[in-house]
C-alpha cells in the first residue's frame, strides 16, 4: 500500500520538531550516571510548591474527565490579570495554542509573516495548513525588525507572529517599537489588519526590563491581537503542558468552538490555578536567573566567547571554533545537555538554559575542558 497517495500534500516531507533530549535518554545512550540538562529552558528550581500540593490533593480524582472549560484556571487568571474571563482561553502548552490559531485562521495560499531565527513552530503550523511563511531578516543583534515585518505584509497576509522576548536569541522589542508596529501594519484583502500573535512565553523574566512591553496594555485598542503565555517556564510545569492566551471576546469564542474538548488535563488545570498565585516561586526564579546570567556573562567574557544578552532564562552564545552541533556532542559526552540550533539556521551558535549555580559552574568547567583541548584534537 502506497500510503503517500492518501496523505495530505502539506504533510509530505514535513519535518518533525526536534525537541531537547531528556536526561534519561542521554544516560541510556551514553552510559552516563550523572547528566544535567540545560537545553529546554526549564526552571531548575522545579515546579511551584503550591502547584505540587494542589496536584497531590487531587490525585484520587483523576478518573474524572477534566473541566472542558477550564473554568477555575480561567477565573484565577482573570483575577490575577484583572481581565474578563471571556478574554481568556487555555491550551495544552504554547504549541497547541499556535496550532489552534493556525487551524482557525490560516487558509491555503495565504501568508503569515515571521522573523528569521524566531520559534520554528510558527512556520511549521503555517505549512501544515498550506499557508506560506514570509521570513523577514532580523536587525543587527538578533532583534526582530518590526518595521520590515510590517512592510512585508501584503493583501495575502493573515497573521504576523512576534516572539517577545524571542526564543532562541533572548532579545526583545520595546514598548515604543511594539506600539509603532501595531499602527504601521497595513490592511489585507479582507480590509482588516492581519492577526498579530504575541508570544510571551518568557514574560515574567523579561518584565524586569523597564522598556519591555506588557502585551495586555495593547489588547483593548487592537482587536486583531492575540497574546499567549505559559506555565512551562517560570512556574516549572512544563511536564503538564498548560498555557493560556488573551484575545478579544470574539476571537476567544471561535477558539473555544474549534479547540478539542478536554484539551487540558485535570492536573494541569489544578496545577496552573495554584501556580498563578505563587509569588514566592516567581521571586526565587527571577533571582536565580539574574545571578546565573551575571555569572555566565562574566565567564563568557573571560573565555572571549561572544554571547547575546538575554531577557529570558537562557543565553545564546557563539560555539566557535566548533559548530553548535559539534559542541553539543562534545558536552553530552561530559554529561551536560545544551541546545544546538541548526534548525534555526544558527549553526555557529548554541543555547544554554540558566541552571542552578552548581550546574552553571559544571557547564563552564566542561566548556573550558573542551575548548582547552581544541577542535579536532
């Protein structure tokens, strides 16, 4: 049977997302007893303690289906952000939210505008729906060129994706830049401004920068805006897959109609509801990342390694004299997992997540060891 005759054209040759390798896999493949993972921007402090306690209390009820409407979680988010429940929707991680948006809005022959070196799931979602991704070059310093992105819009443009701060570069666009961009976007063939999807997965980390914009400040005046954030990063709930978005009541209504029923599991909803009020988790996490970045910046400078200052909980750094994949392979053998970025066309760079202080120190020790012996020795 030639299954390719049945597969949708958009799925032919479709490349899967390359996720960071888990610790268990590396231990098994490399025969290592001790491995640290600094690859997927997870919170090394672990999950919110309030979330863990709430989950434990509800374990006996997992035989029930979850609330398909995620009401308690929406209510918690509504109170936290002082926003109406009808402006909030819930997804099984940011990845599902991206796909929900694509399934709702994208048609064949339409275009979405994205920035080069931004999260690759946007382009993948567009391709899956038969839409075309228009990729706009970044400005110097790996920063989104929002003016160029607005100019790249045509009558075919259905959406624009802006990751702020950006993964994997860690850069961000300011309040002034975002405000100007939202005004500059031209109308498409429907006589409307394209949907602007603002990915704020690292919002809590970036909010320490005074000129970093809070997307919610722009929501009321921009009915074409969709914002989403996640519990996977600062709240440490990556394994539960739960994220949330903000949009106009009309957009949220259509997302609710088209999303799968029970898309967010019971424990994820409970964990998220408890985590959103955990100020201690946020405070400790921000302190850890601030100190970790200061330490790694200093070590990179001493080692004469080029890096990009980051508003997230990770750092993009130059892997020279190695390729990113070569450095990844060398570090894995030493029990340290980082992220190579070939799929982002950043073959001479690598990304490291800020870990616990001892993990950061081990990473630097292994980096010195590898660089000290030189390439091809």
